[in-house]
């Protein structure tokens, strides 16, 4: 497949005849050149003009020519298409440079010739700003009409050990669940209440002691690679599969249950 040439390659496809020509007391910036594959001559060897001629020269090899990026038939999307497409792009975290890929453009051409993906510039400027305004207006409308709101916060540290705190505003709407699933009774923050209940249970001395032993066992295998490798080998021999040992997290009370469960399932191997 022919490769795209850089400026140096473009100049190398021509023979320069006056590299040091003087023009009004200074060196000529673009010397006169002659095509290496035919008699064609240029008084001013501009790289872009030279490459354009090389692409059309019947004697020039394919390796000296550039690849033309395919273009889609229509340049405009409907407002609904723009909105749907940009939301899909931003929510999935796809690099915007992906949409400059010639094979992806050819795929969209084959799939639907009338559909054209927005350019990288439009995705990073106008379309992004329009979607931001639409989402902001929608959020403000819902907040202004909400009867009650819930503020949820969480914090953690990044790879540089700097604190990061996140705030989320939630609008509880049990009617949506009750209308879609009539057999479900919505208790609002019941899940949070259960989490707090489990937290209190874990503070009981007897259970706290059991959890400390379980965490010590799991941490031992996670800190000793050879022991972990032997454990996995024995697990495969006894269960025909590996069973991951779960280390409980402080605020994720369900992981305490998973920790005990993983140790019980691996009891023979341990």
C-alpha cells in the first residue's frame, strides 16, 4: 500500500537544478526542479504542487504517491443525529482522533453513505458546547422543579496521593420504579439503612474478631506471590477453577460478606 510522503520525500522525487539561485540579493527559497520520472519542470519547486503532480504522473511509482482520504457524500448531520452521535462519543471516552481514520470513514460510507461523522474539530468545539448547554438546561429544569434533592459525596486519592472529592445531586423518584415495576415496593434510602446496619454489626466484638482473622488470611496470600501461586494450583486441583480471595473495603460492606465467602469456598485448598 502506498504511504503518505512527507515534505522531504516530495522534494526527493524531483531533481533540483538551482538550489543556490540568488533572487534580489537573497537565496531563492524554492529552487526550480524537474520530475525524476518525466520531462516535467517547475520554475518554483513548492512541495505541495510537486506532490500533486507526482500523484498524477503516469510514470511515477505508487510508493511516491500519497493516499487520498475518502470523503463521505454528505457533509451535514441532522440535529438529532448530531446529538445522539456526540453523546455516544463523549460517554464512551472514544479518542476524537479515531474519526480521522480512513478505514473508519470507509466503514461508515459502506454502512450508510448519507451519514458522515463530524470532524474532530467539531466534536471538540461546537458540538461539545451545544451538548453541554442542552444537558445543563435539562439539569437546571429538573432541579428547579424537584420537590426534594439528595446530595451524595465521596472522596479518594489519585496516583499522586492528592485528595479528590466528588459531589452528586440525586433526585429520588420512586414513582418511576413503581409505575414500571408494580410488584416492587420502593423504600427510598432502605439500601443505605441496610449498609449502616451492617456497619454496626461489624463493630460487635465477636464478628470484628472473625473479620480481622479473615483479613489477615487474605492479606497474607496477596502479599506473598509464591503462596498465592500454590493456592491457585491447589484450587484448580480440587475445584477445577481459581477462586479469588476478596479483601474487604472499609465503606463497601458487601465485600466483608464476599471475603468470608471466598475463604469458605477455598477452605480445602487453604
